[in-house]
């Protein structure tokens, strides 16, 4: 798709990113020429129509990069040809599904080749086998809308514009997870292109070791083009958002502890508590969903006595509820960081002051559009057991009630990236310090909420890491997805 003028512009652009190139610039230039010659309709280079929008399609500006070229395949056969070419030329590359991760280079790259998977965008529902084959380039909103006419859904993302690929390979938390496990637990087949260009359909009966490793193993083994997921019938749900003032936060933490301490967890009930410490006008929001058409179910009783400033809970379709999820007016640059702990009344009593009195919070608020929000995600032991019942995953989770806690920071200018990143880290580390003092800290890092410098996979435990390395040696013996794919959370 490139004229001689565009190729000259491309060479100039590559000079600007030479410090990040894996090999000499002439090699990346030649690789992109070969891609363009072989796949003219799906290869984009700098200043060519389509390139600027594709380069900046990632949700957060922290993930915007300047690849040497962008390859947007529409068939597995095309990927089978390009991957060996990248390997032979030792060209670094990145893969992007929905591009929702804010991590630099996780789903974009400077100077290398960006493989944009948005061309893998089909949903094929198989009613007889109760599964759906879902392209890795889709967002969850697109998946839900295509399954909705059949009255079924899948265990998928909680925010509609999150991509299928990254969420699933990172484990994936869903509002259906207490019933069926994590998103990765509900995959029955991965179609994956390996570094040698071969295609493997990994399932419990074929290549079961790779099947297990892909359930939480990230982008360390190959490029997944489709996921076959179990489907479930779903009707009306009771769901919506309750809003509160910041003054209600201690009472909400108490309610959360009571909710998590129920002797028998109702698997149809799920929620997430979020608060915006830098914006009192937004305050606190509680996302609630009950997967039956039952209004004000008893499972959420600990929260009902707290006065709300707004309440949208109602009977609706599940897809209608999901369409209203996601951050509103968040700044263009984002970083997030996560930690895990068991429910603790003492720790929860400390969380408000740990945030509101944090010097690190003030550092974020000092920059233009500095924003800090927390997310509190209750995880039940039943969720872990449900995943084990479906064959298990690589995560090494303890079957105990726990909280996956995340801090989301937003800001405006690139010059503030390091300040906000270190401040976000300091906030999370102060919470971890208290959870360790209370002896409720759990050494698990939820990949989908992890910051780029968190060591995710090592926290899966020695047994899981050893097993993952065995799978890596078998399916990627040259460590292509370690050496040529710099982004993502690596198996070390």
C-alpha cells in the first residue's frame, strides 16, 4: 500500500526510533517492504492512510508508539507466513487485540512491527455444543451484542471496550466468575500460531499442556487468533450502579467486609466498589449485578442501609448493564497497579486513611488532570474452585476469599509519566505493607490490573512457573515470544 514517497517517509520515521530497534534499521525497513509486497491490503506504514489511526488506537496514550509498520491480518494463513518472516529477520513485534492495557509496548511497539488482530472479528455460535468461536480482535461489547439474539452469553469482560485477547490470556475477571470461574477457565479451545508458523488447536484433548499454559500465561507462547468459549443462557438480571459520597466510604468498607464474610456466598451476586479520591463530585460507585430477575436480593443486604446519591439498579438485560460499565471522562494517560489480600476488618478500617492521607496521592493530584481511583474486587473461594473444576489454570490461586485491589491513576502530560507511576506504586506499596502487617497479604498479582513493572508470573508460585517453562521449551524453544516480543508480562 506504500508509494515511494511513503517509503522515504518511513525511513525517516525509523531514524527517530532507532534506539528501540531490535536489529539495524535497514532490516526493519526491508521486513516492512516484504510485508507490503506480499500483503498490500493489510500492511500500513507511516503517513500512509490508516496508519495514524491504527498507531494511536490503544486506549491510553501511554501505550501509543511508532511501529515501523502495522500488519492487520484477516486470516490465520497470513499470520502463518508473517511470523516466520519476523523470526528470520529478528524483527521485534507486538500483538494488539483491543489495546486496553496502558502498559507501554504491551500492545504496541517503537520501530518494530505491530500485529493488529482486529481483522479476527467473527463470532460463530454453535448451539448444539453450547460454545462460541470468538475472534481475538473483538471487544467484549461486540461479542455480547452478537450473542444477545440467541439469549446466551459467555464469561467475559466487565467493560465493553476491553479486548478479548488480552483479557482472556491474562485470566479475565467476569461478573459470571463465581458461577463458572475466570474467563480463561471457560475456554475450551485456543487456536494459536506458534513461532515456527504452525497452527495448534490447544484443548483438554489436544496439546493439553499448552491449553493449561495459555490460561493465564499471557503472550509468552504464540499468537491466539480465536477462543472457543462455553456459552450460558441468560435472561433478565437485576443490576446497576449505586452512588455515594466520599464520607460514606468507611461504611461501605464495613459493608464490603460483611458481604465477603457471608458463610455461604451467593454465586449469582457480584459487585465492584470504586472510588475517586481526586474528584469528590464523582465520589463512590458500587456496581451491582444479580444474575437472576430478582430485585434487591438478600446477598447485597449489607449495603442497603447506606444512603445513595444516585441509584440505577433495575431489571434489565445483561448486555444493557455491561454497556453502561467503564471509566467516564478519565484523563488520556493511564497507569494502574494491583495487590491482593484476604478480607480484614482491621485493614479495611485503615484503607480510607491510607488513601486520603497519602503523600503519594497529593503528588498525583499536583499534576495536570491528576486523577486517582481505587477498585475493590471481591473474589470468592467458589470462583477459584469453579476454575479448578474446569481443568485448572496457571495462576496458582489460593481457594480462599480475597480482594483484588487496584489503583487507577490518570493524567494529561507525558512529562509526568514517571512521577505518576512512582506515586501509584507508593500508594499500593503502603497498602501492601499494612496487609502484610495484618498477615492477610496474598502473593498474587492480577495480570489484567498489573502495572508494567510488576512481576506477575513469578507470583503464580514455583510449581506453576516451572511447568510454564516446560511448556515454553516445547512450543517456543528459541524463546521468540520472550526475545522478539518485548511487551507484556514475561516468563522469566
